[in-house]
C-alpha cells in the first residue's frame, strides 16, 4: 500500500517536519495537500535547521519529488523565497524535483491586507490568525472568484487578472475597514515576474500522482496544522480554513480513493496552541515556562511561522481519542519526550467533567464547546535522566517507558517512534 499519510493530532506544532524527514527516507514522493504558508515545519540535519512553510519537508532528501497539491493556497513570494533558501543551502529545487498543481489557489498582498484588517476589526474577539491571507484566499476560492496557479501560465493576461482582483479588494479595504489600499501597479509587476519564474513548475499533479501510485511508488502525504484546527472538525471558529484530516488527502491532491498504508498521527508529549480558542489542559506560571522553553533554540515552543510563544499544557487524552477516530490513525509518533525530563510528576488528561459532574472519555459534541469542561487528570511518575542521547528503547528510564505505554493506552493506538531531540538521529523505535 504505497500511500502513507502523516497528520497532526493536536493544534499543530507537533513536530511533523522532522517526522516527515524520517519517513521520507523510504518515500518517492512527498506531497502537501492543505493550507499555505501559515504552516511551519522545522527540520534539523547536521545542526543545519530548515524552516519550511510551503515546500514539503521531505525535499531535503535528494531522491524525493515534492508536490504542492490543489488543496493549497500559495503565496508566490513566500514560495520563491523558500526555493531560494533551499537552493542556497545546496538542495536542488527545480522543475524536475518540485511540481505545483495548476488548481492551487494564489494568495496576493490583497488577501494579506484583508486578513489583517478583518482581524483588527474583531477587536477582543480576534481568532488569532497568522495574518498570511489564508482565510481570505480560501474565501475567494469558495466564492469562485479566486486566482489559481493556472492563471500564471497566461503571461499576457495575468496582469489584468491581478489588477481586477485587487480593485475589488481595495474597495472592500477602504469602504468596509477604512484601511489603506494595496499598491496595484507594484503588485501587478511582481506577479508578472512570479509567472515567469513559476510557470515551469505548474502541471496537473493529480494525474502525476495517480500514475505514480498505480506504478507502486511510495507517496507520503504531509499534513499541515492539526486536526483540532480543521475547518469542519476543529474547535470552530478558532480554526484554519482548510481540511486538515487524513481524508482531505484525496480532494487536496486530486486523486481518487487509493489504498492507504499508514495514517500516522504526530503527537507532542504535551499540548500546545498558538492563538485564541479553548484549551482545557492549559498551564501557566513556572510549569508553562518549563514546557515552553526560552526560545533560544528551534526546539522551544515558539511558532515557526509567527514567532509567537505557544500556549502549553498537559497532554489531552480525550482529544487524542478524538483525533484517532477522525483520522483513522494506525500509529502515533510521540515527540519531545526529552522535554519532560526533570519533572517529578506528569499529569495526563484522561476524561472531561461537566458542570453537572458527568464525565466523558470522548468529547460529546466534537470539540466546539471545550470551554464547558474541566479536565480529569491521572498522575504518572516523572524521570530525571537526560534522554537526548538515548537511541534504544531499553535505555529509556522505566518511568519514560511507562509514560509512552500510557499514551498508547489512552489513545487506543500504538506508538511506533519517540523523538528525544530535534536532530534527525534523535529517535527511538518503540517495540510492539
């Protein structure tokens, strides 16, 4: 079964980038199927750190072919900047190694300006968007008024299309939000350059992937964000604008139903979130500082895309069960086990309790009303040992092994790998 899927089981930021890097070693194609440059995947190889927002993390491996599917919204400026960054680092990024769907939608400076204006207008009701124009681009897509990568193939028409798009957005910015309009002439000139640079990469990626799968090639679908941010199944309205779930792979890549091998859920050993929204197990004070870190290294809890400090809390087993069901998970990769070293006691949420004293092992109405529940915790002994040099399961402290097994128990799915640091080699295989 050549199609494997990696998804985030939390609010994103689960460490998917380095997991993709590991899984890509055995993949031919690594593909993105949702989101835009609001995602941030970090990969550290030989002390060199790559922060990727659009290009699949697996492209770090020289044998893989990266694909941006039709489910994405793409800021061409961000994409070209990322391509240049990788090229300057000695990684080949060319039309032979990177393909972009003609049906992926474009993000323009107009979308970004509108995103920021809308968020500012919400005042205290802000939902914590990244300000990257993701929501407005998906809104245009649903309204059938968006620009697509296909439009970049018409060099003689792209300027007129971008101009018409920005004229509508400027009218909205000025009349509805009293915001500054976008410089249309400058943006048009930029997009004419983008069209020349990106045209060689644009193809029907769905057809390419269908052929590859039929030939038995191994395809790894790299999800962005996490299930709790899914537009349908997340903590609405504090969600992203795309389908994050594993089932979104098929529509986001333009392929039919193919046999799926693994659906791996990336799960951090604790919970984190960027932006507003409910967070039942959230911590503050010294414990939050312990889990978050200082921001002095890329492993700390600060957003790859926004740089904002993440809200942190204990692992939520109720939401993990929910993620398993929605995605059909086959296994988990547990990240950041090393961060828990030094704690005498570790709490894990095993149920929710409502105001009437009723307890729930799974959310009774999805995750739209999390603020009405209190977490029910179970305490586990912590450990003091530094785990960053551990590479074998037998070398993990007994308390750390017990924590991993407890996560398997409450999640109802086996843990296949545990990470104990940001480097490619800092992983431990978990025996069945």
